[in-house]
C-alpha cells in the first residue's frame, strides 16, 4: 500500500483540568457491552432460525451478508449523525432509535413467516432477518464509531485520539465469541438468551444516556473555548486514495480470515469450533493495534512477517501430511502476524478524530467486500481453497513501500517470479518426480528459496513477488500424492482420489474420508463390482440394522429413507423390490455419487433410487407420515454435526415418518464429540427403545482394507420392533449418562459433548 495519506492526529487540549474521572470508564464500558451484545446476537438468532430454515447454504450466506450489511449501515448511520447533524440532534436521534429498538425486544422469529418460498428464498430470508432482528442490531452497530466520536468532544486528556477505544470494543467481541459456546449456549435456552440480551440492551441504553450526558456537559463547559478550538486544525480531509487504502487494508485481513478458516478445516484438520481460533486472533489484532502503546509494535510485526511467510511458502518440505498440529500452528501464526501488519497499517494511516466515523465506514466497506469475496465468490470461482495463497500474497502487498516503484522494477520482479516457476516446471515436463526421485535436491531448492526471501525482506515489493514465485515453485515440485479431482461447494471441498497403489477410489470432505470403493486388486486387476467398505461394509453395524429391519418386515423392506448420501455406499444394501430414497443437502455430492466414473455404488446397486436435494428437516417434513420401514440418519462428520438434526423436535419428525414397526438408525461415529448420551436422552423422551453397537465388519469374506469402526444406534417404538438386534450379543442398550440434558431446538450443548469425548478413548474411525 502507498505511504501517502498519513495524517497527524489533532490534539484538543482541555480548557481546564476538571475532566470527569468517570468519562473514560463509562465510554469504555459502553463500547465493551455494545460489542458483546453485537457479537452475541449473531449466533443466537442464526441458531433460532436454523430449524425452520434448514442448513442450506442460502441460510448461512444470507446470515453473513445480512449482519455485515447491517453493520455497514450502522457505521453509515453513525457517520451521518456525526458529519451532518449538530451534536444535540445526533444524541437525541440515537437515543430515540435505541428506545424504539428496545421496544421491539425480546428477539424472536417474526410472526407470519412460514417456510421459505420455492423461488426468491434469499430475499425472503433478508426480510425475515430484517423484521426479526434488524432494528436492534442496527441500533447497536452504530455505537462503536458514534461513541468514539462523542468521546473526542469530551475534552478528556485522550480525546484527541479516541481510536484506542476500538480496542475496548473488540475485547467485548472477543469475550462474546468465547462465552457463547462455552457459557451461554450450554447454560441458557434460546428464550432465556433472548431475554438476557434484552436486559443487556437495557443496560446498554442507560450507559449510552450516561455517555450522552457527559459529552453534552463537556461541550457546554468547553463552549467558552470554542473560538480557540475552531482555530486548531481538524486534520486534512481524506482523499480518494486514502479511502481506497483503508478499504484495501480492511479487505485483505477480512478475506484472509474466511480463507484461513476454510484452509485449516479443509487441508489441515477437522475439529468442532476450529473456526473460533482464527476469529479470536482476528479480534485480538484489533485490540492490540488500536492500543495507544501496542504490546506488539507495528515495526516489530513488519520485521517478523518475512520470517513467518518464507517457511509458509515452502512448508510442504517442513511439515509432513500427518503433522497437522505443526501445519495448523504455522498457518495461524502467519495469519496473526499478517493481520497485525494490515491492521497496524490501518491504524498508522488513521485520520484525525474529526474524520473518525468516515474512517470506520470505509473500513467496514473493506470488511464486507473481503468477507463476501472469500465466503461467497471464492467457492464459485475456485475448485480448491485457492483464495488462501492469493490472500497470503496480498498480505505482503499491505506492507509499506510496495507501491510507488517504477514500472520497470515491477516487470523485473514479475519476470523473476515467472522464471522461478518455469524452471521448477521443467522436471515435471521431463517426467522427473522431484518428490520421490530427488527429495534432497527438492529440499535444498526450497530451503534456499526461503532463505532468499528472508534476505530480501528490506524491499517490500521484491518480497511480495518472491513469495508468489516460491508458492509456484513449491506447487511445481510437490505433485499431488493421489490422482483425482476436486469439487467445491458452500459446504466445503470434496476430493475424489485414488490411493497411491491404485486399488481404492476415495471420497474426502476436507480431511475426512466419506467413502471408498475398491477398483483394482493388489495385482492390478480391475474390480467390476466393488462392495461397500469403511463404515458400510457387509457384516458391520449398518448391515446389522438393514438385515434386522428386513427380517421384521418379512424379508423385504418397503420404503427406506437415508439422510446423507456420501459416495452412495449404502445403496448396495438394497434388495430387489425395495424403494430407497436418499436425502442430501449438497448438490455436488449428488453429482459425485451419480457419476460411475467416480463411484459405482448407485449405478450398480440402485440406479433408480430417488435423491432429494435439500436440508433433511425440511425435505422429510414434506413426506407423508408412517412412510418408512427404515430411516437412516447418516449426516454427521468428524468436524461438525448439524445440531438441528439431533434435537427432540427432529426426533419427533423421524418417529412420525416411521411406519408401524419401523426402525430408526443414527450413525454417530465422531472423533471429537460424545453423542450417544444425547441420542439416548432424546430417544427416551420420544418413547423409543435404543440399542447401540461400536464395531466394524465381521464377515470373513469382507476385505478389511480401509475398514472402519462405526458407532450406530438403532431405535424403535418397541423392543420387538428391533428384531434380532434386541438379542444380538454385539448390540446392547445405550447407557444413560447423568447430567446430559435433552437437546431441543431451544437448547444444545456442543461443548459438553466435546468434554465427554475427551475423557473417553476413541472408539471409531479408520483402522
């Protein structure tokens, strides 16, 4: 970014030494509570509407866009009040807006909004969010810039540079981020959360009134010195270039936040709440950089950044695929340092306090654009998380001194980067595998390249081009270890790949294996009809349930519903004369499973099976009651679970759709969450009998390559409806766990499930 646009901060001397002692604490507390409420309402309301709207990408996309857009409107509102209206009028209008917003509380789903329409769903969702939560969110969103602008009028010793209060605001955001999943969600129902939010809003209103009284009193006291203040420079007005720089410096870290979250969940590790870490680091950078005396100075971060980015560019040689912790640590460190650099530049280029609200407005524009690019546009533009390395390179563009060079300099650096990549591509063109045949040479090349980047750190433009070149060299010298194809949707990255020996074709969602089919024998002979493997192998828990349900229905099942398609492995458990219907939320998964060039489970075993695309809560609700002889819920993965498919309301829906004598099966294999006690509590509340099995295939003729233990719970209205599972020695009743509460659409406790899992040995996964 350019070095132009740096303005001195206007200093407003207090006319007398009688600054109210409580001025700073009151403003800091108000901004803290405002940010806490603003950050807390977003997960609360999204969770509130999820059971009604399902987990489709439109819900999450619209929620993100709505809250970012409402925040931008709040900042624009604050800028209008500050720049266009006298202080008294601005104070009066804001207090009226807060009062009207308080009258609309507590937050609930607005009456009269049923299911979304078949067409125009996004606009319908925007309307629902606007009517239900729009006004209180908007009222709170304007507080951060508005109160800082008010503080600059108080005559306080630090009033001339109120930007440090943004740190107090982000402390509130950070605390809300950590408190919601750890304290709020496990302790309070949604109704109680909404009421608590209303109480907090009331306290916030009183604090804003206190801030208003302070600033109005101080303005009156300072009126005698008005002529003196008028003679002091308010700071140069921002130029178009300044505004563009603010937008760019906000765009890059905001987009990188979304990109690094996608990267670590797709390419590094899968775990619940992993997204909390980068978001917490993001907020922490705001807290630090906006301090009056940052504990990590901007100059230090500029020096550290090259030493973090250089190894990241060539990290494939330092970090083996199984070293997920090292990869995670390096990615998060680079994200934190680079975000510190970008936000540090923002702070360094901030205008005088007279233009404070405009600064925050353009910063918000950059944040909205960045989040929209990485969260909405990138999944359509790229098959992989390609935006991640692009944004890493842009982080180096945020360093001072990148712009303002001659065109010849940029052409020279660009040619250098292109030449590096071209040379690295030569071995591949000549049929040489540097990764397998010359690993030491490859390592020397990449280590040398990292060293060159560190030595070139004094020239910001050269460093940025070298980083791009290093990424290209690393890519050329690190061919994919498994051949295949990559597909991307809003639900993540799906990869179809073959094992190095070519015997199995695999389906990955991020780092999680979701299906496998044998395609060749170890001798290389083509296998025409590869049986289901992993969790779905014959002789495993899935097979037990299907056989038991079939036996209780005279040897042939009528209608079978399966929530979650994966590679389509379960289709090969179907018998002739049975009607199987699959429910899958991700259209990309449907395309992968239907294509026999990827997997042949559907084409060989159930080519006529119906596949319904959409969220299971919504699609099953449209089915007739008493429909299924067997209903399988297999929509959970190791990194996350759709909570709205596990609640008591969801269980009631499943039971209503079971035919008399029908059986319900839930697959709850999970490396990170203990879910059996939750399912047991919900089953008991629904009047169901539940048994479970943790195990893998037991048939002697089942190939045990890629075998996996599955944790399966089978439920029915009576013990007799469980058939042979009621007496099978491998199946036993699910034990109730003291203290585990019944989950509903109004209450769930993911943290509790994580804690319970951490205290138990792993029981599922690929063996």
